[in-house]
């Protein structure tokens, strides 16, 4: 993977220490929770509380709202889980800042009063933002006229416009939140499970342990001998939304074999010269997207396309000029996705389009 391409993968960015050695220590999460220096943020569905600011480049950026544990105790909300995410040392000799995600119910109404939100900057500086009163409901923010406005921000919308630390923490927390929600019971015995090891294990009364899992999927940018790219319209999408071909890796299948199979199944084409480009987590709910580029086989006719009709409804080839001219009509993957990064890497520049798909792919 090239350094330039890797840096374009929004959700692969991070700069905190996951501190995995501390997770299993008995009482570690409670110990961290009792530190005033610990920073806590909320996860509700695929969103967190944050505020939009204008970055140095003039683009909107999101800053996650971090709270102290004592602040969070005043929220009077039903907590689904607490998860320890790790720590960061701003200076080699300084005490670390610990990070905890507080997972709340998707319909939870959050009302804050006289709280202090800490905006973490890339240098680790913490700026306190005092707010008199803000009520944050299921979708909207209703601030007092003198308040700093917070809103529920979706990772798919804002993942590219956050600091490395905030993106890494948000992505990690969301993946764990989705795992907790879907593993309330053991798939083997049907017993209820409870969170242990600082939120990284779920344990049954008979001491069976469940661990977070990740589903691996490939995504591939296919080109022909004219260096056109192949984009497909998924059956779940609007008719004008197009992206790269992708799919989950089968049991006992290599990544390269999955690339060949998915392209053959979804487009009726054979590819070779498969090259790994990079990967990024996609916690919607639990995927790791592994990105490739591939070229049509030497004897394959690019004009003969066979969309499978079930998952892929239509397929189109684009030159760079054609794609640029079609941006008013064709909706591309959002800027947080690895699909967008692969397309822009091929295109050779950023594309001026900000539409976001809020589905799972």
C-alpha cells in the first residue's frame, strides 16, 4: 500500500494507544472512570455528539464533544454499555488521558445542563466549552441562544472531516457498540451475556466468552485496456448512485479469489493483475473493507456486461472525462468510504461531490 493512498483512508486514521494489556485487569474500567482526566463521549446508533467548526482550509469539520465522567453522571440517561478504548500521552512524562465510550439506546433523549465539553485538538490541547443548557433529542438540537450548538453526527458523513484521534476513537467505539447490541445472547447456548474485560468480552453465566468479530469484505476498482473504470448500481440504491463492486469473503477463500468471484458474479467479467491497495474498517455494522485494483483479462470483451440483476442492476464504464462530466447526474460513494478513495486515486484528484449513502455499504 502506498503512503499517499493509505493517508486517504478516512477511517483507518488513529493516534491513540488501544492499551489492550489493561482491558482484562479486574476493575480497570471503574478505575479509569473515577479519574477526572478521563474523557468520555457518547455513541447512539452510528452517531456521536459533536459540533461543526470551520477548518483552516475553509471546509466544515466535526469536533467530538468529550465530557468528564463526573459530567456524564449528571446526564441522567440509560447507559447500554461502557467501553474502554485506550489512552494517549501528550508528553512522554505526562499522565495519560484515558478514553471511554458510553453507548446509549438509539432512541435515548439526552439533556445536558451546565456541562463542560472538551474539544480535543490534534496537538492534544483541551479547550473547555461551557454551555448553559442544551437539549438534544432524537434528531435535532434545541440550544439556548447563547449555547455552543451540539448535534448528533454520523460517522459516514463526518469521518473524513475529523482529527486522526477522533476518527480512530469514533470508529473503534462504533464497531464495539454494534457488536454489543447484536450479542446479548450466546449463539451457542442461548444464555444471556454481560460485558466484561472493560467492554471487550461478553461472558455467559457458565463462563463462555464471546469476542468482537470483524467480517472481511473486498472492494475492487476494475479497469479495462482504455483505463476506464467499472461502476455498478446496487439494488438498494437510487438508480443514479454508482460505486465499485464489492462483497464478503467466503469461508476458506483468499482475498484475491474473492475479487475474481465477485466481479464474475456481479458483472460477468474475468479479471487478472489484482493489486492490493489498502484497507479500512467500516463499522456498519462490522466490516473490514480490503481494497484492490484489477484489470480485465486480455481476452475479455469490456462491452459485454452481465449485471446479476439481484444485487447489481446496471453497470457502466467511465473515462475520467466522462466521470467528471457526469457528476451532476451520477452520485458517487461518500468521502468517508474506501470506494471514494479508490476512485479518486484512479481519477488523480479529489472529486467535488459530497453525497452520502447511509446504508451498510
